[in-house]
């Protein structure tokens, strides 16, 4: 009884990312975009700024405590 483990797609297309859908990563068009007839666009991960990936709440707490002094 082998269980299937879903494989993680390295990068989701813009449509699936925006709708928070599971993207199959198909090229040139993923299954979701292909089914709907939408243009499928992949944006490389490095195009996002590193500040997008860093949690901001820790920095904000530090700066707000400095301003109160």
C-alpha cells in the first residue's frame, strides 16, 4: 500500500499564485491556465525583493521601541 506524496512545484505561475491555486508547473502553460485559456506567465523568484521574504514585524518593534525612548 504505497501512498502517493504530492510533489512540490518549484515555481507557480502568476495566475495560480494570485488565486492561491495549486500550480502543476506545466510549460509553456500550466493545467489551470490551459483549462481557462489564460496566458501563463512565470516570474523568476529572484525578481522579488529580499525584503518581501524577510519578516518585517521584528524590525518594526525594534524601531518603535527606539522612538519611544
